[in-house]
């Protein structure tokens, strides 16, 4: 059976509804990571010529780094800052990867149920 565009929206909506807990956990850990890594980076990189001028500004760096966008507008200069940046990147990959497998599993179940109804 062929799945139409309208039914694709239904499948995605049901999958997201079934994955609310996983998505909430993902956002929670991501937010905690932003606060922790932003704070650490501020204390490691703060200086007169640094762009890490506040914890809020450093949290912006953490958001960009953890979302894998990496604008390059703020870059750590110290060896410990670079180490923390590497740990931040690895943390974000783990935080994003773990719930994705559960969400894909739920998508497969929802799709199979929908296909059986056709």
C-alpha cells in the first residue's frame, strides 16, 4: 500500500505524540548541557580580548556547538577551553543520538500499525 502525504503527516504526528517523554528528556539534558558547558567555558576563557564576556554569551557558544552548527564566531583559545569544547561536542552527540533510536523505533511501530489498517 502506498502512503499518501496526508497519512505521512498523521504518522509523524502520532510518532511525536508517542515520543513526548523522550523529546522532553532530550531537551532537558540539552538545556542542562548548555548551562554547564557555557558556565565552564566562561570561567576558562574569560579575558579582555575574549568573546566569552558573560555566562549568557558563553551559553550561546554552547548552543551553537551542541547543535552542531558551529558558526565560528566564538572559539576557545586555551588548551583547557579546547578540551571542554571537545567534551561538549561529544556530549551533544550522545544526548541527541540516544533518544533518536527510541523515536525511530516508535515511528516503525506507528507506521506498521497504520499500514495494517490500510
